[in-house]
């Protein structure tokens, strides 16, 4: 099978790389490696999602689905120390790195799981779910994530997604509109769209 960053057990060589970055006003030193997404630095889409995200007033934790080595979840955990941040990825190397990065950066309010989509994630009602979805895994995979997200969100919870226009942002919004009452692009920069999907409660 072809080795991808969304493979469970990547066969590419481990090549630890330390990245220094500022996210949500905090400094981080993160370990990345071959076999995980965006090993040479935090990609523009991920950074745009992190900076655009505004935590909703809804009670509950936050889920970083497809967390990679952890930039989204750790940035939010550091910023919102009163919230529990759940992080999950199918890639066991990414999960190992995310756990190491939480420890290296003194972030304690996280729980990190190896999970194919939602399969190993504890049931619960999240205030927000964020994802930079693995587009190369195909629509069937990521659209299933979007469908399942609805049952993991609190009543007024929000799903936040980053996707490039050329990778299908318009069709993704149309699909999400069949699940959520309100779907909007809350930010866009350099071809990347930040989409927020939620139910509207009167």
C-alpha cells in the first residue's frame, strides 16, 4: 500500500525535525518527522485555521480531528487552559509526536488518541470540532467525518474546516448544507477557505 501521512503505520524513515513557531500568541517548539503531514513546517491552511478560530460560548471540550503532530490542538489548549482538548489521528507516528509535543510544551489539558476518524474517540458533546482534513484520502473518507461530526457536537457546537477552493470548497459547503443549518466561509486567504458549520438554535 502507498505510504501516506494518513497511513496507520507510515514506513518512511523517521527524521525528527524541531520547529519553532508562534501560534495564538504562544511560542512552541514542536517535533515533526517524515511520514507525517507538513513535516517541514506548519502549513498555511493549518495556521489560517488556528488564527481564524474563535471559541464558541458553548460548554464542552474541543476536538482536533486529524491532529498530525499537534499544532491545532496544542495551540488551542495553551490558549484555552480551562478547556479539555481532545486530539486524534490515524497515524501512530503523528500521535506519538503529538504526545511528545504536549509534554515538551507543558500542555496538560489534552487527551490524544490513535483513531481512524471517530472510531476510537470517546463519545461526548464537543463545543467545537476543528479539522484540516486529509483531502488525498478522498471525499468518501472526509465527508463521513463531516456527517459523524454532527452527532459529536453539542447542540450549539461548531465544525470548523480549512480547505482550498481548488480542492473543492464550494462542493464541500454544499454537502455540509445538507447536514447543518448554517454553513459559512468565515475567512479566506490565498485560496484557503475557513468554513464553519453549525445548527442554529432559536
